[in-house]
C-alpha cells in the first residue's frame, strides 16, 4: 500500500505527510476516502456537462440567429410574414413562376435534387416555409448575412446567390412554381 501511495501525485503525498502520525489502518481509510471523493467528483462533472450543453444548443437553435433572440428562423428576414397558400395549385401563378425561373434562376438551380451552382429545388417547399422562401429570394443579401439555414447552404455552395430584383408578384409566382415542382396539383 505504501509503495503504491509513493507513486501517486503530490497532492496525495502532502496528505500522506499530514496523516503520517496516525495509525496505519487510519491512513488507509483516509486515503480511500480521498480517492472515492475524487472519483465522485469526476463522475458528477462528467454527468452534468452533457445535460447543460444539450439544453443550451436546443434553445439557441430554436430562438436565435447570431445571438438575436427575436429572430424567427421559420420566416427569415424581409417583408413577408404570412403568405396565403391554397390547398391546390394556382396554375396561373405557377406558369408565370416557371417563366421567371427559365429566365432568372435556371442558370444556377435544377428542378431535381441535384446541386448546380445553388441547391436543387426538389423538396425546397418542405425544407422552408413560404415566407422564408419569399424573403430569401427578394431580400437575398440580408438573409445570407443573418439566416442560419441560408448560411448553411452558402457554406456548401460557396457562391453568394445574387439579388434577382424580383417583384412581390414574381416571388409569389416562383413559390407557386416550386410547389408545382414538389408535386402539388
Ligand atoms: C448565380 C447563381 C444563382 C442564381 C441565378 C439564382 N440562385 Fe438561388 N441560390 C444560389 C446559391 C449559390 C444558393 C445557396 C445559398 C448561397 O450560397 O447563396 C441559392 C439558394 C436558393 C434558395 C434556397 C434553397 C435551399 O434549398 O435552401 C432558393 C429558394 C433560391 N436560391 C431561389 C432562387 C430563385 C427564385 C432564383 C431566380 C429568381 C435564383 N435562386 C437564382 C445561386 C443562384
């Protein structure tokens, strides 16, 4: 036991000195106590840390963008808050949206899931809510500066989508075309 103790760290040695004058069996029980204490401390810390960091992450993801607690990541930032969307497709809007897509978007976006310069549009209406998409395509710069989901795409694509100078109607029509592309009839 004494040989073992000698190999241990200075802290133990100091304690060993302090208890030098006590009886041998007393020594053992104090040393045992000390080590149980250290063990308990390590176990307690190990158990607490993941909990704390987990709840912190959940809160951050739900309510903040760059530390701003009032930011709503579901709608992004821009003029659109609520968008009226029908249960069936508005064919007129979708057709107008398709024309704008051919002129202004198809150079960088495919209608499949495949990435071109930007992400493929397949599934885009389930990845984002209508206001988010319409804010992103009309207020692209600010969204790329502030929005976590837009920034995540930027990290993958490494190209900043340029502002496309869309009118509010263009944006709404394009959203309807995206719904059509995602199978809404
Ligand atoms: C010069 C290439 C380019 C053009 C043109 C372009 N985009 Fe983009 N788009 C991107 C890139 C790149 C991204 C990913 C974010 C980033 O890196 O800026 C993106 C992202 C998007 C997203 C988010 C997709 C997702 O899955 O998160 C939407 C929606 C979008 N673009 C719509 C449009 C619309 C609508 C047009 C046409 C009016 C258009 N884009 C034109 C390059 C382009």
